[in-house]
C-alpha cells in the first residue's frame, strides 16, 4: 500500500476543518424554533359602572399670527429691499453703525431673504458668506429672522430680496441699501 504524502493529508484535514467551521456558522444562522403555544384566558365579564360626569373639553385658541406693522407697495424686489432695510433699521436702531464705516470691516456678507405675503421670513440663503467668522453669519441670520414680520409685499405677493451686510467688529452694522459709505 502506498502512503499519501504529508502535504496531501494536511490539505485534506484543512479542507475538513473549513467544512466543519462553515457548517457551524450556517447552523448558527438558522431561525430559532417557534415558541410553544400559550393558553389564553377569556377576558373577565364586564362590570357595570356608573358613568362619571364628562369633564369640560378645552378648545384650543387659533394660533396667533403676527401681522406686519405696515405694508410695502413695492413693485420690484429692489424696491422692496429699501422697505426691508428701513424696517431693520427701525427695529435695531441701537445696533446700527453711525457715520461712515471704517476701511477694514470684520465681515461683508450678501444674503438673500424670502418673505411671504404676510411678511414672514421663509428662507435665508448666503450668496457671499463671511465664512471666516461663523459667529457673525449666525448672528446675521438670527437678526433677520427675529425682525419678522417684515412689511407685507402686497403688490408682489411674496418676494426674495438681496441685501449686503457690512459688519463692524463691535457688532454694529450697516446695510448697503442705507449705508452712509465707507472711509
């Protein structure tokens, strides 16, 4: 009888080992047996209980919708931009930079603002974001949203206007539409 070489025996035993390992893995993936049926007791018979008097139901008041302080008669988005800038200046008087802006500003950003027919801000998008000062970007967005409601664009229905924000390091600003210029 001839003896099989050692390399063939090793190959055969490795193959058998892999086959056993694969079979174990597959067996472990099998679904568990279904649970044994459980006897269900019938529900108890209903007991007669005297009804309690109904509590008064609170009716929610309709949501309060902020009405704009005034309306805009603007025929174009560019005309509306002046009304929106005036509105922001009136609401934020203490934050407006007085006089000409210095030559070096902390940030200059261009923002598009969508206003619906009621004067509410529906969206804010940066066209030129001052990404080097994310805190200023967040503050401008917060300020724009907090100033709502804006003048209702009665002739336009809704409007998207673009404004350039000139931001000083003190946190005061000017809007390009009403800017007093720069030194």
